[in-house]
C-alpha cells in the first residue's frame, strides 16, 4: 500500500512538472524589435522625441534599435533595408526627404513590417500605418499673426527655410497663407535647419537690408543662427521667430532678446508614436492621423512653460 501511494504521488509530481513545462511557451511574452529612425540625431528636439520611445520599449522588455542618421535619403533607405533584414517588427521613421523614402516604405510593406511616420510626413501616406505630427501649418500661422500685430504693413521680412523638410514646408505654407501681401518678403534662404549654416546667411541679409524688420525661421536652430548674427550688431532691432519651443529659444525669449517660437511638444510626439506602435503590434486598430497642437511662446507666457526643458 505504501509503495502504491508513493508511486501515485510520484506520477502526480511528474504530471505537474510536464504540464508546467508544456504550458510555459504559451504564457511567455512575445518580444518585439522596434526601430527608431529620425531625420536628425544631433538635435535636442529629436533626442526629446526619442526619450519616451526608448523608455517605453525598454520598460516592456523589448528590443530597441536606432541608427545615426545618414546624410541623405538614399542612404537612409539602404539602412532601412538593413533593418528589414535584421527582422524588426515595426519601423518608426521621420524621413529626410518625404518624397524619396517611397522605395523603403514599399520594402517594409513587402516584408510585412508596419511603419509609423512621425513629425515629417511622407508623401505616400497609403504606405504607412499612422502619421504622428505637430500641427506644423498652424505653427506658421501663429507666428504670422503675432508678427502682423507687432509690425506695420509693408515691413521687410526674411524667411529662413529648410527645403528638404516636409514639416518645415508646412510651416512656411501656414506663414505665407496668413500674411498674404501684408509683408514684403525680401529673401527666402535655405538654412537647412542648422545654426551654423544660418549664421552667415543672416549676416548677409542684415548687411544687404538695412531696414529689415523680422526673421521667420522654420526651426529654433535657424533662429539661433539669426540671433548670433544680430549679437554682432547691437544697434539693430529685428524681430526673430523660430519653431520648436526649445530650451535655448525660451531662454532668449525670457531674456527679452528673441521674439517668439511656435512651440511643439516632442515628448508628446514620442509618446503618441510609441503608443500607436504598440497598438499595431497588439493587432488593434490605430488612428491614421494623430496631430499634436502647436502654439506661440513669447515673453508674456514663457515663464509658464519654463526654460530648462521641452
């Protein structure tokens, strides 16, 4: 009897162990590989977008992959091809040239890899699962309205563009649609969204246009280039507007030097991007267009938003 009872207990233990082993894979969490490919890496705005994405992926125990942004879209397309070969589960991308990323998007579609497009909208929206972007058109609108309140009709304005950036194109469109013929735009130059590139352009404009009234820059790094040019000409009073809401711009606004910046929330862009990504990975329906509001920060409200962070 004792042997029978021992044998029955032994069989029950073996059955329990076997059952637990066979059910373990079904209970194991699926691990995803998430790739983040921004338009620019050496810019605090894009780093601020990345922060909540990286944190969310690592908090879930998934694999996070990113790259140093190549200098041209063709090279970015090649890198995306490498990520596809590396068997990523989803791509989060902000293209350098929205019209030239199509081949990479098609490659993702063929591989069954969903794409979340953030901040710089692609041209072929049917090839992405969702688009997360700031209201870039409105960023241009709010700058234009404030500038029109501060300056008389016919004032001379210089526009510092970034021609390769779809988000910047929307900002310029909002600006031009709002000012119509109110200002005289004396020049539009491509500062490539870079402080160093913009600085000599702004210096040339200040030298050639003695009665320049304002700069409208499509991002804050460009606006900082204009501010640096004006620092060497303390006798000149020129309004300077940017777009981003960066800490550096807000510090200059609080100091009474820079006029304003159309603020974005990179933290919200990153948070909404990774939220959309996991919605798709969990096979749930996601909203196609997710728009983050933009608004003007100036000397009247800058202290409300602070100058230390985004």
